[in-house]
C-alpha cells in the first residue's frame, strides 16, 4: 500500500469482544475438522435459519477460499470471523473449518443488534477490524494491479430517506457543504477529520483512477479515516452538483455510542465494500 503515512489507531479489545458476545449469545464446542460454515452458503429465513458471526474462544479456525483451493486466513482465540454474511444477508465468501477442537460464541443478526443496544460502542471496534481487512485487501489488489471497477451505475445508500431526514434534523448544528460537479472532495492518500453523508446529488469514489463506487443520497464516505485515523484510501469526486452533511470525529463517536442503528448501518456499508473488493471483479 502506498499511503501508510501513520500507523492506524488500534481499537480492537478482546475483553470487550468477549463481553459483547457473552451479552447476546452462548458458547458452543466445535469438533476438529468440522465445517463451521461453507463458501456460498446462505441461511434460509423460510426455514428459520440465520447466518452467524463468531468469536473464537479456544482453538484455531482456518478460512478457506475453495475456488482458489487455499487457506486465506487463520483465526486465533479472541478474534472475530464470519461477520459479513449476517451483516449483508448475502452468501458466504469463504469456508471456515475447525483446525483443532474449538469453542466459539455465535451471534445471528438479531442477537447482534440486541448486543448493540446494550453495548453500542462495540460497533466502533468491529469497524476497526473490518477497515483493517478492507485496507489490506485494497493493498493486495493494488500490488497486483487488479482493482475492481464498478460499472453498474447503481448508487450505494446506507440510510433510507426517512432515516436520512432524521439524521439531518439530529445534526442540525453540523455544516451542510456543497460541491459543484467534478470538484474534488477527498484526495486519496490525504488526511481527514470529517466523514460525509450525501443529501443531494452523487459522488464517485476512485482508487488509483478506477471507479469503485457511486454514492447517492443516503450514502456515506470518508468514515474509515475517522475510525483508524489512517490516510484516505480513495478519492471522492462530485459526480454532479451535490450537498453533503459533514460529520467530524467527535460527533461521529457520539453517534456510535448513542445510536446503535447508525453503527449497524455503517457496518453493513463496510461489509458491502469489503465484499466488493474481494469479489474478483476487474
């Protein structure tokens, strides 16, 4: 990666993770060699099945990309895995296999949201985990000159109109900023003290000149730097005249702690971005 001007802030706390998972779920034993979940697996809500994310308490879990026939990660005690499927309600992107006898706590999406109601600050910690994975994935794809391109024309949105209106009212003291079409809002590799929510118009995100996301009303960008305080991973260019709600780090942290739905929405957005970056599209 070409932008490590400063080390990211370390936010992951295994003790907090354990408290969070214990607050909403129960521990279970996994036998050596047992598949915890499989690549492309997706729970069937009609059959009352729900995907889970996991905290590993004991043992070792291998994350395997079966298409590539290779181990892409090793999970150690105290680490979280499998969070993308329950956050995005999409199929698993890899398999998880118990390499030893393991003990885990699993949370489905309902249990996770119930946990956030009790401990909303956990959302910030999980964001830091996902952002590190996203930065590492982008670094690998940069090195391989294989950054994915988004040519669908579909605009991403984190908040629906009702939630966006409520957020705008709640943050009435925060500045609304306007940019003309083709204006640079964020510069890849730069520092930053604000994230943005699109109120009107559309913003395009680029990494090394590749379009990776179109962000419409209700969409967000720039939040990664507020979490880990590392350089901007992408440039943001106004794709049309646009109006943005600017949120500074203090306000962002206050929202995470006071509004569990805000944190859950940002986690889903990060999971979608990470899935896109690991999709293999070019």
